[in-house]
């Protein structure tokens, strides 16, 4: 079984959120996501979830 590289895990999952409407991935500060200050580039909505780790 392969070991997980911390630098790669941070690059793939840190501060990455997914739009609940169109599933576009965006990188943003979690505080701004909670305050709903970030808009989706594709659809313009402000609802995001954290990316799921595989």
C-alpha cells in the first residue's frame, strides 16, 4: 500500500470546495465560504461543500 505524501494531500484537498449546483471545484478561504462571500465562477451561486477525499 502506498504512503500518502503530505505535500500532495495539501495541494489536492486544502481549501478546495465544490459547488453544490454545478460541481465546479474552487479554491477559497474556508472563512469566506462560511460567510458566503465566494461566488461560483460557472453558475454564480454561493453554496459550496468540502471536497470528498478518496
